[in-house]
């Protein structure tokens, strides 16, 4: 999601295209970071240079900069919904910039009881979050 301040004109109902990121002052995580790598790969593929104004590992600081209209950030939707600063920012999906979270298990390996229980708990939590609508935009494959 592209995140900006209240006056950024962003709406969750109106996706933005990747070229819109060109020239925006961004507050994003430093390298190496999976989100940053995805952003840089997708923008580079379209010949877009990013303007990184601030690098920080702290989501709260990213959102604080957005809420103060200092610039923009890019974050997964799940990080926005669960954050108390969510109401201080506006956001829009970025078309073509999706993130897939995956949990894999090797079926040929014998797993401990703790690993099996952890898998059941994670699966249950994900299913409940999707079913309740808390994890908007998520779907189970």
C-alpha cells in the first residue's frame, strides 16, 4: 500500500500505478528488507527511480512521517490495519505490487509435536483473521 498523510488524496478504493511512485519522498526500510527489495525490483523493471528520503526499520516512524505530511511510505495492508496510527494516514493499493506470504512444511520430514502444534495454531490464526475480515485483502491458497 502507498501510505500518505490526510491530504495525500489516497483512497483504498482507488489503486495507484507503480509510475506514481516516481519522485515521491519515501520513508522505507533500509536494505536488506523483503518489502524494499520487492519495491525496488518492480520499480526498476519499469525504469522508475525511487526517492528515498528516510530509511528506518520502524513502521511507527514510517507512519509518523506520513501523518506529518513529510512524505510517503509503502507497507503491506496488514501492517496498516493493526497499527494505532492507521487513522492518521490515508492509503491506496499499488497495482502490480502484491506481496505473498507463505508458510512451507516439508512433508518428507518428521516434525516434532511442537512444530505440528505451531503449524495448527498458525493455520487457525490465519483462517480466523481472513474469515473475520481483520486481514483484508488476504486469501488462502
